C-alpha cells in the first residue's frame, strides 16, 4: 500500500459503501490494518454497517457512523474540546 506510506496524514480514512464488500471481509480488513500500522497510520472507517463496525471493534479499528460524526470529532480535537 504505497499510498499509505506516501501520505503524511496521521490517519488513513476509508468510507464504506454498501455495494463494495471488500472491507467486510475479515482477512482484507486485517490486512488493511496491518498496512496502516506498518505505515504508522491510524486506520479509521466510516460505516453504518453493523458487521463492519463489529469487525472494527474486534480489531481495534476506530470507526464512525457517518462523515458528519467524523468531522465533528476532528473539529473538536482541533480546538481542544
């Protein structure tokens, strides 16, 4: 995952889409988490899929229900709330 290594962002944010099942596969999710850790990035998922949320919890991956919730969290962190 050269894109993860090339980025200077501290987080790798992936937005789940209902018609794309790649993130719902436990092997793929573990592999993505491994790549993120190797690149010293925090993997973050945006999903309202309960299966993916459960897998993320199991693997210690941060997740948010939607982009609004993620944006609010990032904004609060930036202003020190």
